[in-house]
C-alpha cells in the first residue's frame, strides 16, 4: 500500500488544521468501491471545513471535500465495475467519512450515481453539490406545481454557486427569473445566465412584515435568515419557496402569516442524505436542463493546492459561480 495526495484536516489545540499532504492508503475507511478521483469542487461547506470556521468535520484525521467525479478503480459492489465513471456527493463525505480532495476515495457503492451520458467528470463537478442542490430545489418547486405560467421566481445569493446554477436552469425552463445579489457589479453575468431582472439583496434584508406586496410565485433561497423571511412574506398566494442555504444565517425571523393567510409553502432541501432515486433524477435533469455554455461561464478552475485559500474567499462571499478542483 502506498500514499496519495490529499487535503488532510487534523484536530489542533484550538480548532483544526488543514494541509495538502500525503495520506496513507492503509488509513482509508471501509467501503466496497475505490474510486480514482479526477475532479472535485469547492462548496460553501468545504470552505467551512478547510478554514475550520464551523465544526463541519466530525472525525479526525479527515480528508476534506464533499463531492467528486472519477473512475472506479476497484469494486466488490454488484452495480459497479472497474472503469465505470461515477459521481458522489454528500453522505457525510468530508464530515464523517474521508472525502473528495484526494487522489483516492473509498466509499459505499450505494452512494454512487453513474455519470450521466454526455456529461464529462469535469462538467459534473463544475455543477457539484451546489448545482445539484439547485436542481433539487427546482424539482421541489415543480412537485409543488410551479410552472413558468405561475409567475416570476426569485433566486437569492444569485451570483453564488447554488444561485448561478438555479438562475441558469430556471431561465432555460422558461421562468422569469428575478436574481437577488449583493454584487450589482455582477448584473451582466446574471443576465448572461438568463436572469430577467436583478434586484439588490438590500431589498430583502429590511424589517420583515408578516405579509408584504406579492412579488413572486416561487423562490430558491441559499441565504436564510431575514432574506428568507422577506421572501416568504412577498410570495404570491399558493406559491412556494425552496430553502437550501444559510449564507446569511441559520435563523428564520418569520411569522406564520404567509403560510396560513396565503397558503405559501416552505420546502426544505437537503442534499446530503437525499435518497438515491431523487439524486439520479436531479443529475439526469442537470444533463438536459443546464446549458453547457452557461456552465462554462459559471465555472473557474483551481488546483488542489489552491483549495484552502479559496475556501476563505467563498466564506467571504467573494467567489462568483462555481469552482471546479482539478485533482490529477
Ligand atoms: P456561495 O458562497 O457560492 O454562494 C452564497 C451566496 O450567498 C454568495 O455568493 C452571495 O451571493 C450570498 N451571500 C453570502 N453572504 C451573504 C450574506 N451575509 N447575506 C446575504 N447574502 C449573502 O455558496 P454555495 O452556493 O455553495 O452555497 C450557498 C448556501 O447553500 C450555503 O449556505 C450552503 O451551506 C448551502 N448549501 C446547502 C445544501 C443543502 O444540502 N441544503 C447543499 C449546498 C449548499 P450574492 O453576492 O449574489 O448576493
């Protein structure tokens, strides 16, 4: 057994340390599939893990990274054989199970999704957990009954990872997308992704009224806190908001008014333990409903040795769109 390159998180006297180093293959955790990882990505949660800003990592040593695309190197799982191209995200990778910022990962075969036809491993990770979560949010709104004819849809944190993919997918599906951002300088970028209107995030951070003027039929929110509360109070009768993030905070200073007086629904989105059938559906819809040209515009590439520094930037809200990480 040898070693491989990985971003290792260790416990320190105060908090944690993160370093790109060699990891001993003998330390890999149990799993029935070993994957040669080719691409990973930088998500908000990865930023928290590599900087130690929040207790994302709950096992030490840990390899950070919550998602990867790669090729099966060894398998004793009936569904997978050497050479299969796979995508994996969540399931505690980078938190309780050794993660994706590594040349090798050993995981349960039941966690894996086949790389969709026509999608490269790099494209899959350009989408990554953030993009897949955006698609889970779209699926939840569709299940609620939302269609482009229902009215406009608002996307918050629009210049971020979830927001950029949500904006691109919703506009391709024919929705009138209102993109909310704190970076008005990114208005052209967001219009390029298909946003019909851009609003300043400050419009959604004021005092929350139980009910405000109805502005949209639906929303995808990666911000939480006062922003989500305002979104709900501005949602039209019978509409729905998919809540998937907490970039501004975990609280929700709302009232029951939107729910009991307008029949508004709050749809919770979790990507980590999401069941396999829903994952497969989300990845296949991403293959058909996300314009590849827009994905190129959304994506920046970094190497493994840039992950820790860029992790601090994503927490500071300084990263636009998605970051794909080249592993080898
Ligand atoms: P990004 O950092 O790429 O995007 C977040 C965006 O939110 C920023 O780009 C910024 O957009 C906006 N934002 C940041 N800080 C604030 C603030 N203080 N107030 C208002 N807006 C702010 O992160 P991701 O897109 O990767 O993730 C977004 C959120 O979704 C995170 O909280 C993440 O943990 C969560 N998430 C949850 C998942 C789940 O399973 N439920 C899965 C994936 C992500 P702008 O500049 O345009 O305003």
